[in-house]
C-alpha cells in the first residue's frame, strides 16, 4: 500500500494578496489605501481652503500609507493602537480587599447541620470560620493561667 502524503499548511499567518498590480496588496491594505485616497480627493475637491487643503490631503494619504503598510511588533498599526489605548485606559494598581461576609446566626436547633472542626490532626485549637475570615482579630493563642490574687506567680 502506498503512503498518502497530505500538504501541510505552512503560511497560516500570511494574508493572501488580492490586488496584484506589480505589488501584491492584501484586502486590508487595498481598503486602507482606497479609503485614504477617497477622503483626500474629497478634501481637495470639496473644501475650499486654498493651500492648507493640499497639506491636509497629503497628511491623510500619509496616514493611510502608514496604516496600510507599517507593522508594529508583528501586528498591524490599527490593532497596535487599539491595544495601546486599552492598556492606557486600564488601571495600574490593583488592590486586594477581602470580602468579609458575616455568617448569619444559625437557626435554633441547627447545630447538627454545621460541620464540626476536626481536632485530632493538631494539638492547638483550630480557629472557627468567623475567626479565620476576620483579619482585624489576632489569632487565638493559649493564655497562661492567671495566678490567684495576693500570691506571686
């Protein structure tokens, strides 16, 4: 039996060229250049500013060329700008605030439904669920027995 050979796709990150007029343009590049040229044409034909309209049209074409052909970090400029703006809008400092939700008092006769703390694993007293959640209280430690009044310890 003859082995079958399957083609392995190797150019998955390469966009296919749509327009091949000397330079292969992708659909995204062609759309950026077409929109930029159309807006520049409208600026020249519709705005009657004199000299500044040509400068504005040239700026629009330059921005369209940058968006179409420049890649920053392997990504197109518009995606890079979107990610940069999202990073600038995100908070820099994150604070951890523990949620302290006091346990409601157990209804009368509900003692059998609460889990009992296991004491045989350790020799010290285990904190209750409320003590473990309350950061404002110090952990419970054993106190030395107080000496009776009038006698030195």
